[in-house]
C-alpha cells in the first residue's frame, strides 16, 4: 500500500491499525497481532492502558498546556520524582529523544566553552543511534543515515564502541562531552561492558568533560531498573530520556547532575511544548505504575522467564547465533537476514522490530504476562522450524 499524502520516510507494513489492548493490536479487518514492538519501546504499559487513558482524560479537563513562562504542578512533580529516583539534580523537559540529545549536546558545548574556547569536541561511538536532526545525526555513527545530509555539525569525533583504547585516544582536554548508549538499541542490541563505561567515567573526570548517557531506549524500566545507568554502576553527568516516559504520549527529558545543572541560564535552551502539564501528568502516571505498582519487578521476573525460553530455542535452532540484551530489551542474532524473520513472524501475527541487518529486537510492554510470552515463543519456534 502507498499513501501518497504521507512522505516516503518509512517502509511500512500494509495493515492499517485501528485499536489495541495491552499486548494486542487490531487492524481494520479485526485481525489480531501480538505487538512486541510497542511503538519502539514507547508503550511501556501496552495499548489502551486504563491508568494512562484515565490520566489523559482527567488532566485534559484541568490544563493541557501553558507556556514555560509559568510553573505547573505536574511538571514540578515529575521533575521531583525523576530527580529523587536518580543521582541528578535538575531536569529539562522536551518532546522527543532527538530533542533530549540536542539539549545534551548543547549542555556539553556550553560546559566546554565555560572552561575555554577550544574545549568543544563531542566524542561519540560508531554504530550509535541518537536521532536524525542535524546535531543528533552528527553523533550517530552510521554512514547510511548521514551520507545524504553532509556537511553535518563540526567538532565531533568518532570512537569505537566498547573499546577502551579508542576512548583513551579520543577523549582529551579538548573534549567537552562523550555521548554513549549503555546498550546500543538500533545498532544491534549491543551492551556496553561495565569496565568500558567506568573508563569513560574516569576519562571524563580526568578531562572535565560531561559524560552523557543516551537512555532514550534503555531507560524507563526497560532494563529492570528505572534508569539504565543503575544496571552498570556508573553515574553519568547527563541522561537523555524519552520513548517510554509518557507511555505513548510524547515527552522527553534531560537530567543533569550538580555540575550540568549550572550550565544553562534563561535563553540557552527552551521549547514551546516541552514539559506541558498533560505530558508531565502522563510521565507521573507511568512512574507510578513502574515504581510504585510493581511493573519494574515484573520486568525482572518476565526477563528471566523469556530468556529461559529463548535459551531453549537457541539450543534447538542453530540459526540463532546469540541472545542479546538485558531486562526486556532483547536481541536475537541470526545467521540470516533479520528482515526475513520478522516478516515471517508478521505473517503469523507477531510484530517484531529489527536492529541492524541480522538481529531481531523484542520490545514487549513492561507489564507483559507469561501466557503472552508463551504465545510469542510458539510463533518464533514455528517460524524457525519452517526456515
Ligand atoms: C529512538 C532513539 C532516539 C531518538 O528518539 P526520537 O524520539 O525518535 O527523537 C535517540 N536515541 C536512542 C537510543 C533511541 O533509541
């Protein structure tokens, strides 16, 4: 199908979806799918979650939007809550992951400039994904995304992911920031090692550069802790979040520690919609479910359950080369094209994403149940049997 009124930026499946419920999605014909993409890790509580739809309805009857010339109760509450769950002092709210990254890059640049005018280099990693705006794209180490949009912003330096020697050779006194994903999501569900992130912390301390973690995909409980950095025991100066934070409603956030919180002054950064009362009410509701109502525990329980099942499948099917990921960010690496696999799953009513050429990515909602995982395992088993 081709809708000529929508720009050609995605290759899409043919279905037109009209409704969802939890892990399930339904197309116009009423065909049911199990959705293990969930808007790419966005719908952390599944589709049509009651708590979220009530929150949306109730808050919309109070205030949806006011400008950032004023305070709002829901924004203050969300900032306090996110700060109290972290080692970070203050937040900046925006509407997406890309905007969170742009904000973090600006924080890095100004932090450097406050020290001296040559301290502006931003070090990033190969195979990263940080977004598609000109700034975020400049630190996204994938030629296929960059090549038609050159020249990008200057003053950026590529390093090799998970490579300590590379970090040591790229981070120096001219570095203002190092940006890294604790687990590269789009890049193939590749996890950083603790030693690597510890080294990054050490070098950023040594040269007074900001250590920025892009937790847009790994944060909001996806790894079993609210913040991804808690899994690695390395505390960054700046954290970027988005995707799951609004449970399906657009919101992004940047957290800064004491040092990073001193960088911006009025006028340095801003946006019209960022942190509006409706988005923040959704963030508060998501945190309530994850932290107070047991969903984080479910992530850990279901993670153990699904990896157990996937290990069994791996023993049975040689085509599964490797199981990757943490919590409910799961990668299945194959010895063939992942697209062929996800297409076959789709035909059997299971929606899965890819991550690089030969990795399928499973992103269940964080409140997924055992029975739902069982159904998914059955479909994957069938597809691999037919390979
Ligand atoms: C999705 C993603 C982004 C970009 O977020 P948008 O909301 O699409 O702008 C940035 N970084 C990572 C790690 C992501 O997964």
